[in-house]
C-alpha cells in the first residue's frame, strides 16, 4: 500500500498543467499582486482564537489579544455577527 503511494507521488512530480505559467512564482497567493501579510498590520484585528480562549500563540500571536469592538475580525458570512 505504501509502495503504491510512493510510486504515484513519483509519477505526479512529472505532471504539468497549462495554467502553471499564470501562477505567481514568489509565493504570492493573491492575483492583485499584493499579499495578505503585507496588507495586514500586526495587532489590528482581534484574534478569533483568543475570543474563544483557544489561541496557543500567546505573545507570538500576530493578532490582538484585547476585546475591542472596533477591531473585531470580519464575519465569515459577511454579516454583523
């Protein structure tokens, strides 16, 4: 079973797709040229995980660990939750 997976992975390394030339090469994951990390300023949005007492990053977290209604994260459903 594992051998079959290894062989399949080896075969898949040689695959190429027509759209690959359209993909960004520098790890940029946005089509508009910017990156989410460049646009994001540390501590400007309240941590979703911290709100539920689940954030495990502590001082290393890039999100705000303070209850501030003006800095709440955007709702996933684009509503005021």
